[in-house]
């Protein structure tokens, strides 16, 4: 029996194995889209940046 082949993809120093679905209203989506266009980043990168900003509110 053959061993299953490991999936090949882009090598990364920061794998992202967690997945979360998000529902948002139109205003929130528009804000995210405008920010991502301004910064020339993907929506996922914009969401990650927003989540990292929450660190300053954690006690």
C-alpha cells in the first residue's frame, strides 16, 4: 500500500491552519473593503490586522 502524499503548497514560516467564517453588515464590509484597497492587501490580511489590534485591549 502506498503512503498518502503530503499536500504540497507554498512553504511558509507562518502556517494558518485555523478557519473562521464571519458575517458582517454592509457598513462593516464597506469599511474593510476601503481599508484593503487603500493598503493594497487582501481582505483576510485586513481582518488579521484588525484582530491583532485587539491585543492592546487585553488585560
